[in-house]
């Protein structure tokens, strides 16, 4: 029975060690994210606005699509 209790103690100590390490790692990652946020903002790429499509292209595209469909359906 003593070996089972020793095994359980070892298991609990091991699990607590891993849990403590994970908590410390999460704390360090959050701290590092807060420290490096101003530096990361300098290197952040801002998306360029896309130009608006021309207004008259829709009719021309529809005509081209209809002509291509007609040419391939014969």
C-alpha cells in the first residue's frame, strides 16, 4: 500500500509542476505581448484601399460572357 501512495504523491507533484509551468508560461507570454505591442504597431502593414470598379464595365462583361457562351455552344 505504501508504494501506491508514493506513486500517487509522485503523480500529484508531477502534475502540479506541469500546471505551474504552464501558468508561468502563459503569464510570460501575456507580459511579452503587452511589452512588444508598441513595437509591433510600427511594423504593421496597413491594407491599401482598393479602387472602385468602373460603372460601365458590367454591360460590357455581360456582352462578352454571352458572346463566349454563344461561341462555345455551337
